[in-house]
C-alpha cells in the first residue's frame, strides 16, 4: 500500500469492504478470506496473492482462547 501511496481507508473503499475488516486482514487477525475479496485486493494493488499473503504454522499463532486457560 505504501508503494502505491494508498491508505488503508482508500484500499477498503476501492475493495468494497469496511475499514475494520481491512484492518483485520492487514494485521492477520482473520482466519479466512473470501476469494472475491482477495481478488479485489490484488486487482486494486495490481499484485499477485503471493505478494500479500504469508504462511504461518498454527503452532506459531496460538489460539487466544487457550492463552486465557493457561494452556
């Protein structure tokens, strides 16, 4: 986004989703994304999915509910 001088709000508007949802996508606080949303983001940013996605092993990202239980 910075390379394209586009704010998070601008991207959310162009993709057609809320700023809150775009922020969750950006920070990785989602478990799934619709292909149509991913397609729209890539279209707006003129990129490929691999340019904006990163694989994280489930062991690297603990479930927040487990932290409360002390697991």
